[in-house]
């Protein structure tokens, strides 16, 4: 599952990097929770919650079966 999550994050990464940010995978728990760290411009952006929910979480749930939620740490 970790490789699938990394591949999914790689599809999102160019959009984040275009705005000066990025995302790092921190952990994947057994219950399907993915922990990520938003870095660069995304780390302090007021829209980071929207990016996390509408971009990262939605994409991971679509591309990786078993993902239940995504948390920023």
C-alpha cells in the first residue's frame, strides 16, 4: 500500500510544487489513515486544509483502495 500511496502523491506533487510547496508521506496506519506533512509554501498556507481535503485526500481515496482519511501532521 505504501508504494501506491507514494505514486498517488507523485501525481499531486507537481501542482503543489508549482505553488512553492510539497507533501511528504509520514505514516500509513493499519486502519487506512495516511499522515502527511505539507512543506514549503503549503505548510503555512491558509488554504492548506482545502488542499489536504479536496486535493490530497480525494486523490488518495480514489487511487488507493483502503485509504479512509488523510491527516496533516
